[in-house]
C-alpha cells in the first residue's frame, strides 16, 4: 500500500533539517567507530571464533533490512517500479564488477610480490598494501555515509536499520583489514588509529549525501534500492559462501539461529513498520 507523498521526504522545516542532519552524522560516526573498535578486539586470536558468529548475524540483519525495510520504502514511492528493478539489477552487477576489480588488483599485487625476495623491498610493499587498504576503506566508508544519509532522509527507522546493517557487515571486513595492517608492520595502536581516521570518511559521505539529496526527493528511492543491492550482494556473494565452508550440523545450527536472530533484531527494533495501513 502506498505511503503518503511526504513520507519519502520530510525535510521541510529548518529544525527538521537540523535534526535529520544530526542523526545522519551521529549514525555515520558511531557505526564506523563502534565497528572498528569491536573489530580491533575480535582481531585477537582468542576471540576469532566470534567473527564467524558475526558473519551469520550480519546476514540476517542485512537481508532483513533490505527486503523488509529499504526495498518496501522505495517501492511505496511514486517512482516507476520498472526503473527501481533496473536500478536493483544494475546495483548487483555494479557490486560484482567492483569486487572483481578489487580481487584482480589484489591477485596482481601478490603475483608481483612473488617475483621479489629482498626483505627490505617486501617490507616496503607490505607497508604500501597497508596504506592502500586504508584508502580503499575510506572510499568505502564515504559511500556508506551517503547511504546512511539517503536512508534517514527517507525515514528515521530506515536510517537506523541501514546504520545497523552497515555496522554489522563492517565488523568481519574490518577484522580482516586490521590483520592486514598488522601484517604490513603497523602496531596495533597505529592500525586502530588510522582505521578510526578512515572511518571519518563516512561522516563526509553523510554530509555530501544529505546536501545532495535533501532537495532531490526523486533520487532517494534509487539510493535506497542501491543500498539494498549492496546488502543483498554482500550477504549472498561474500558472507554466505564463508558459512558454507562449514557444512557440519554442529556449525549449521548456530548459523541458522544467528541469521534468524538478525531478522528478529531488525523486526523488534522497527516494529511492524511496513504493515498495510
């Protein structure tokens, strides 16, 4: 059932604008800092088992956010559904290409390293890879900030769920990045500090997204669909295959339960936001 026209864009009064912007900046800042802090803790070998559990929980949160909130919100707008489906398809294909490019670059980097055995050169190359990780993280965080802004401009509940989904999927990724930085010669404190600095790009993305979309109602549904395509792609293409590597009943049961828990968390936090009115 269609929502009233103002639903997708409520930024009309100055005080509402300020409140929405504050929500966006806080969500971008907290989700980034919290995920990096938790990832730093989980990077200790003793807690590595929890990372696997976080992957399952992330799948439930991301898929339920996409299918139960962001996509319904977008399709309840006045935008042609065909255009939104095309955007969803383009988003999935775009994320595939981005990941493919990242894998190819990573593979080329390792092949290049394989031809050199000088320890000084290897150390420099490892350090360079650490900085590249940070730059890539910054770009990724900037995009997350834009998605958070689009979600909050659509509806505060969608904004909260999008922030939670981003937080959930960032943790396993940040753990991996943190370990790469440690292997590149960064101290634990230095890796944590530079990751925090990189997370500030989400705040910049939130600002850009807010000012770009606040007066462009028609673009918000497309942004929500793109965010959903990212969540769906990451959950189905990256996270679920990791879970499939452990095919025993002993591993499968907690995986299924944690996916269900992720869905329940989203439902409890949002109530019945998209029930027929």
